[in-house]
């Protein structure tokens, strides 16, 4: 089919939408390392995990064997409200850059939560409901995950308790109110409602909180309240599994027009959108059927892949969660206060960590002023106001397209556009006022956090 026959937006028919999630672990020779009990350092058993997480989700978390896991009909029906998400050929951006590269992006911002997080939120809420639970607890930083989960819980009539990092709670009142529209309770973290919250408030008076601290609070509340479980929006194997719907749709859309991607780019916070986008492509790569260059993009101020270590670490500040083997900066690491662009988690998905360690994907870090420059360049030609997180991927897609301009290569570049930036206008404002700076942690700072990694024997 000739090039100009490819539409601006490639949609799939309902009948072409994925009926099963793809579990990339099934094709990995080196499986991701198991979660460990923080006390005994033994692999967490299903029984132990079921005290914190929903039973069906624990089964998915531990499943390294089954390549395909059926998407329950109820979830597929919900997906139909906002999926398939479009795969867009960035003709206008290509034209603006005068690049021979062909650029595509998969846009996940077409739902009220404004990001890909709804793909996993609806799955997690479904399994909680199926188990007969009353509700779920979670943390949220910037607010996208909390919003997505609130939407999913209201759909299945579940109670939703969100612990929101205090600084975001105060600075992002609109996100907080969106969650309340969907009936969630939103508590600023650290709160005085939990033991860990009281402890952190006593040790750090006036603290504005962190993601790691909010996770500890949400877990404590789930464990102490009968009929509640804790859910997490990134990092975990099960979340990557649910997000594989992004990659499966992308692959189906490309295949429909006989397009072969050369390069796949995504931003990486905890790794869920990138893991989901690349899963089916990585599967082909692992099985030796095709090759792709895969690039994770992270902020220079929170560089888990590029400057972290591959080690067991706590997932939360309170050290109540299981230990995960991942690329990490240390569980006390918090990016500098001037960091506006999201992607601030100290660790990285164990699945992606293993793939990266095995040399199957690359990672680069970018500075936030460069990220916002790319965001505006993109917004002005493609018409979508991107989330700062997503704009990390835009930055590298543009850089790669400009390299093609020099070499004359006609690479096909696919990147994940994870969401919209309507609630991030304070960050855009800082950028416009020239108040945005780039802070890159020093080696000494990183060494200080690394020294606190748990000692494993
Ligand atoms: C949460 C979020 C991310 C980062 O999370 P991952 O788990 O790394 O995908 C990226 N983009 C948007 C819009 C988000 O809301």
C-alpha cells in the first residue's frame, strides 16, 4: 500500500480489539526477580500477597508462564467506551521537522483521567468487585492514577480511599475535586489517620509528603480494614499486563497497514505505559521473530535506569511493602523540588529492569526544560496539549527524527503519548516565565541514597 494511503488516525474496529492481555514474562528467558518478604527475604507467597492485594491480581502478579490472559467481558465492555485509542501518524510534525522519518504516536489521553492509567484501574477494580470486597485504597502523586481509580471504582460501585501526596493535594485542587466527583475520599498524605503517617509527621514536621510515604499509608489502611485491599497504578507485573492493551492495539493497527516499526519510544516513571506499549514487540524480539530499538525516557532529575542500581529495594518509604529487584535510586530518593515533569518514582518495573539489564532495551534521560520545549513544539503542530510525562517521549522522538534528517534514514518511529496536560498548567507557567531550571542530582547525592539499600545476603 502506498505511503499516502495511511490515514492520520488508524482506528481499529471493535471486533479487532484485543480479547486477551499479553504477558511478556512468558517469553522472557530471564524472568523478573520475585518480590521478597521484607522480614524474611524469602519470595512472597500467594497467601502473603493476598493479605494486601486482590486474589486474582496476585495470580497475575506471579504468573510467569501464560502468554495470554483473557480480558473479562466486563472489562472489554468498559474499554469500548474509550478504546481503541487512536494511533496517529504525525504528518504535521514530520512536515515541521522536515524529516524523512515516519512518526506515529499512540494517544492514551482520550478519557477523563487523561492518561493510560484507566486501563489498569478498571481491571483492578473489576477483580476487587469479583472478590466481593467493599473497597480499595491507593496513593496518588500528581493525581492521574487516583482519578483513574476513582472512575473505575464508581463504575463497579466500590469504595475508593486515595492518599494524595500533600503538596499535590494543595497545589492541584482540581484533580482532587475530579476524584470527589467519582465519589472517592481523598486524604492528604502524610495524614494523622495512620501509624506510619503519624510517625513521618513527627519525624519530619511540615513535610509535604512523597509517593513512597503515601503508598505506606494506603497499604496500612488496606491491611487494617476488613474488606479492603491495596491497589497500585504502576511498577507491578500485573499493571504491565493490563497495559499491554496499548501495545496490542498499536501492533494490530500497524499490521493492518503493513507498517513495521523500527524504533519504539516511551516515557518511564514506574514503567507501566512503556511496558504495555512494548510488550508484544518485545515478545517478537524475545522469540527472535523481529527486532526493534526500544528506548525508555526518564527525567534527568530522577534517573532510575541510567544512574540507578539493579538491586532489591523497598517500594515505599515506610518499608512495609515487599522488596522488589529493580533499577532504583533508593527508597528515600525524592526528586528536587523544582522538578515539574512527573515520573518521580525512585524505582522501576521489575520486568523492564530485567529486560534493560539483559540489553534488550535502552534508556536515556532528558532535562525538563528540553522536555517542555518539545511539548510546545508538538502541541503547536499536532493540536494535543501533552502531559509533561508524555513529553519526555516526544523529546526523544523529535531528536531521533532530526537524526534521520541528517542521515537521510526513513525510520519508522512509534512513541507513546500517555496523556494530556490540562492539569499541569502550573508547570507550563513556570516554563513560560523562565522559572524552570534543570536540576541533575550529583553522584554524591545518589551515593547517599544508595547506601541505604537493604542489605541482602
Ligand atoms: C503516570 C503517568 C506516567 C508514568 O507512569 P508509567 O507507569 O511509567 O507509565 C506517564 N504519563 C502519564 C500521563 C501518567 O499519568
